[in-house]
C-alpha cells in the first residue's frame, strides 16, 4: 500500500507503509557547547545568538509559547522517540503532568526535507519557507510548521553527534533516525552541505541550527539561500486505560 504527500509547490511524494521502530535508545540531555561562527556562516551574515530556553523566556517575542493541542488522541500505547506512529516519524516525546492517564506531547518531523530554502530575512524570497509549511500535508495530517527555537534546541540535544571527527557513528541517535527514515524511503536528515555544516531553519525561518557538534542556533542570513527546511507537528496523545 502506498500513500501520497502533496505540497503547494506541486510535488507528489510516495512512501511505502511501514511499522519499523528504532527501538530503545538513550537521548543526550546535556547542554551543547557553543562555538564561534565558521567562515562560511559569517559569509552568510549569521550572527551567533544565545540558545533559547524551552520556555521561551529568553526572548519576549519568541514563538515558543505555542499552546499544546486541546484535544488528545487516544492511543493504545504512547510512542517513543525515533519510532513510527501511524506512518509518521516521532522525533521527540514530552510527558505531560497527569494524575491518572499517561499523556505526552509528541513532536513529529516531516518525511520530506527541503533544500535551498531562503530564510524569512532573505531580501528576495522571504516567504518561501512559510509557504511550504502552509501547504504541506502528510497523509492525514495538515497544519505542519517551522520548528521553534526551543524545538530546534531539543532536536539538537537529542540527535547531535557526540564529536566532529570521523564518520557518522553507527548506533548514534542521528544515524538511528536516518536509518528509520530510509526504511520509509523518506528524506534523511543532513549533517553537511558540501564542505560546510548543513543548517536548518527554525523560529519562523529567522534562525538556523545544525546537527553538527559544537554548533549554535544562529540568526539567519539575509542573502544565503542554501538553508534546509524540516517541518514539525505537535500532537497530544493519551494512553487508553
């Protein structure tokens, strides 16, 4: 059985049905070290900014105060990070405070990865990333969006490689997630873009982040057009009793 995914840019993607899981894995939670912007990032006019706390309190104008879905979806069991839920990829799970029934906020990442997307600060195409997000539909789910800075920080903490030397570590969280994506014939996450670190858009496409070690969340450049875009969607799941 195959399903179609449509976007507003006229692209039809076909993915096979699969129920593969990465299984158990430990995700790092320690803060990431900062680094000075590389020459390539400086050329893209990216200024390093402090990483944003999950609460969004570091920036009064942050979009991180996205309210959780009001209605919960009842499931037999709550999914784990790096797993498939109803043909979608689960990247993060956050348990919710409850007294009786287990609930969690689940962050899905899109099956597709868009290359060469300008930021919202770009002088010629500032709305492209938002247009892609508004038109993306994955199977039964609509209303996908660009990750917030806090979500970017959580994705970095969960999937950034532990060191910068040598090949991608087999068994690392980053490779485990890509292995899962490969089983679905979906787009893999990118670590590099040629000789530089691949950077993904976040925070309404005004900032960027990378899964490479020792990188920071940075203000996007006004002229660069080589950013990548991976959309997310948050669901509230409640375990059936």
